C-alpha cells in the first residue's frame, strides 16, 4: 500500500511557467476567469482519475497539478460558463475519457513538445502500461519530486520497466553506504543509469561524495544535489577512460563547491577548443586550479609577443608569418584556441600550457597598445564604425576574429567579400569544418577565396560530395584550388567536368586538363578551347551538357 501525502492547495502560480502555451489554448476563456477555471479543471481531473480510474489520490493530484498544457487542451473542449464550468468538466470527463499518458508524461516533467517521442502507440490509459506508472509512484514515495521524474525517464527508460520491489531494494542498498536521501535523489536524477546497476559509476560517485566527504559541503536539499551532480557529470561525460576522474574531482572538490555549472562548462569548452584530447583538458584543469580564475574572455594579446614569450625561434616565426599573415596582429584571449588552430599550432601551444605556460594567460595582457598594431586595420575599423551598417559589419568582423583572423589589413579585405549575418557565416564555416576541412586549411582557403562563405551549407556539402565522390579527388585539392567552392555546381562545375570526361572517353581530346583549368576558365575562353579541340564541340556542349536556360556567356 502506497502512503498518501497531504493534499496540495492548487495555485495558479504553480502553472505560470506553462502560461504562454496554456493561454493560447484557453483564449476563449476570459483572462480574469482563467486562473479559477484551471483550478476547477485540476480538481475535476483529480476526482476523475481517483474516483473513476482508481488512481491513488496523491498521484492523481500530482498528475493534475503538473499537466497544465495537456489539461488546457481538455478544457478547450468544454463550453465555459462562470456558473457551472466545474460541473460541465466533471460530466465531460466521465463521458469522454482523456489520454492519460499525455497528462502523466507532462506531469513528470517532460515538455509537451517532446511528448510525441515518448507516448506509447495506441495506448490511452495508464493501466495499459502500468509498469511505467508504478515505477514513477515508487520513485515519488522514495522522495523524488514528481515533476522531476521525467529527467530519469528521458535518460534511462529501462528503469521504468523494473519491478517496484526491486527499485526499493536498490535504493535501500545505496542508502546503506551512507548516502542521504536528498543526495541519492539528486544523484539518480542526474545519473539514472545508477539504478540499472552501473557499478563503476557507483564506485566513482561513492568515492567523491562519501569517501572525500563532499556530502558535508552541500546543503541538504534536492536542488543543491542536482546542481552538484550536474557539475560532476560535466567531467564524467568527457569520457576520460585513461584518468581516474572521480579521484581527481574528490581531491579537488572545492572546484564543485566554488564554481557554477555554467562557469565550469565554459572553461571546459574553452580548452576543448584547442582540439586536443579530453584527457589533456581535464589534466590541465586539475593540475592548477588557479587557471579557473583567469579571465579568458576580454584581455587582448598580441600573437607575435605571445609566441616569442613561449620560446618560438626566429626561423619558425618567420615561416609562420609568411604562411599565415592574416592571423597576426592583436586578438582577444577568448579567440586564442582558434588563433592557434589557424596557425596549426594548437597541440604545440597546449603542450606549453601543460608545462606551466598557462600562467602566461594571466601575466601577459596586451599592456602596450602599440605592440603589433596595424594602422591600415585601425583606419578601416574607423570607417566600419561610421558606416550605416556598422553593427552588422562589426558582428561579421567579430566572427572573423573568432575563427583566428587577427587585427590586420588582410582581415579587412576578407570582410569586404563575405556576406550574411555572423551566425550564417559561422554555420557555413562549421559545415566545411565538420565535413573534414581542418581549421588551419579552412582559414587559408577563406583568405584566398572569401566568397566561399557566401553559400548555404547544403550547397557547400553538395560541392564537396561531387568533388570527392564523382570526381574522385580529395579535400586536399582545395588547398590549391579553394575557388572551386565559389562556382555554381549545376551550371558550371558539373556540365564542364562531365563534358571534359566525354571528350576524353570519345578520344576527341588527348590532354586531361586540371579541374581548376576546366572550371575557372572564363566562358569565352572555355568555348574557344573546346572549339579548337573540335569545331562541333561547343554545339554539343550547349545542347547536351548545359541547361537550356543558362546564359553561357555570363561570368560566375
């Protein structure tokens, strides 16, 4: 027999976080009556679930209390009147059974927009899949807040197929190791796979929370433990199999007590930005916790000065300035990971950080504002700031600095040729990177052919696919011909390449031209070339290989 908890007084405040969605559904009910109408609907649903569907009162009440949006859909089917709306609701529910799973899943904390992914097929009543409901009831009786149970369901559905007695036994076993009820609730909400017998995870969490006495540093409430466990999960999810992450966390538990989850996530993301292994990132952060106190956002630095401070010799430095001139100048520490990736020095630089070089991030601000300054850049920046589209252009400039471009005149030249918002440019840049072009090569390509970033990701992917699969080339070819990505695929690249292959196959052309020569040649020069190969070739090309609605003499 499940113990029932005291009845909760319904309040409109409990559903305010769903007010926007509910308000759209309940627009036929005058606003001044809406709170009372929702309260009446909650009471009617509780009565229906308890009296008609024989669901224990406490659980019926919880479902009604936390399913405001789904309940609003039910309310919208009943004619509202100030005098007998409650009576009408009771009558409607008795003769029009509702989808109990929609109400249940919303009530345990699953967003209504996610319900389609969890609702069972062709099942209407909770009794049709009673194991899920029974598991939720047991977890609630063990202390898990009803409206947070969905956190566990979304991550580990198999828990809800367990026998209630088995869940209680597992829970009691954990408590016997010294966990408090609130700590165990927080742990299981963040690490629900613990209830499925993950022994390695249990040993690790026990080590941090019990053995290293983290339990004495956390307030006893569930929310505090959820927050604490989410911080632990940040490091756990890095999946550093070569490291004893739990030992490292336990030995430096102040990292969990002093810093917020967002703060730690930001630091982890920053150092992961160097594109090194996750083990290296975790080792660096725990090697010296002072690194967490560094301001890694706003301070400026000079690429030249920083590299020299880290011991780069003149020969190496000269080679870099010649190969990557667009990276040099000043930038912000927030962009340092991508600056080093643009220079193809990310691993070298991170190794310096691991060996004590991280202190430079604190001790080497750009105090000399004349150091490594570019007058042409400064003059162009003044013009940008005074232009009509200054906010838009400065946002694009921030994007370029963010991917590694420094404060120099070459960056300003690239800026003039890239079109779109900063978010669109980033999406296109990320598309190329995710398709196998590393940051260093990509920045080089953009410096040579900035218009690469003026195309939609879908178009870029099609061009890469044609290059690699149809032509049989590798992405390395873009190092010598980055402008390939600037030409129209269907009206230029495909017809010209296929026509050239046809000429080779038929023996009309004995010389195999490079892709750059095939695509980049102007339309007039291309037509003249194939005419020299065979006088009938231009006619064949226009009729058989090129779209009829395309102007062959229009330059790309």
